[in-house]
C-alpha cells in the first residue's frame, strides 16, 4: 500500500495561479503608481514652481517639453518594464514548479532504492 504523498505542484492549480496573480498585481500597482505620479506631478510642478516651468528648453517651455517630448517615452519605458517583469515573473513561477517536480522525482528515486 502506498503512503499518501503531497499533492503534485501544477501550473494550473489555484495556489500557483493565485501566487502569480498576486505578484503581477503588485507589479501593476507599482507601474500604475509611477504613471500617476508622472501624470499628476506635472500640474503640481506648474502650480508650485511656475517660474521654473516657464523656462525655455529647446524652444519650448519646460512644461511643454516634459509633456510633449518626455512624457510618451516615459510611458513607453513603464510599459516595456511592466511586460519584461511580468514575463520574468511567469518564468520564475514555472521554474519553481519544474524544480519542485524534479526534487519530487529525485526523492522517489532515492526512496525506491
């Protein structure tokens, strides 16, 4: 009679998906907070530092330079980092499952001898 073993770790299990979703939620919140700081920061800079924001940079006021030239690359960088980190999270979760399965197989081989 076989002894009960721990349930096999499965990439489609609730625990695996919950862990992955929690880590991706944390990443999403960080990216969203970064975006909101940039989005709300520009009006705040205009309000608190109007002289500095009226400074000319490459023919534009600093406000328009940030909004028209720097804002879109900043958003693209946030998006690129989010996608890159999200894929890395998924790969690390899958690697953990594969490692656990390999350890389980190694343990069965040692016990079988």
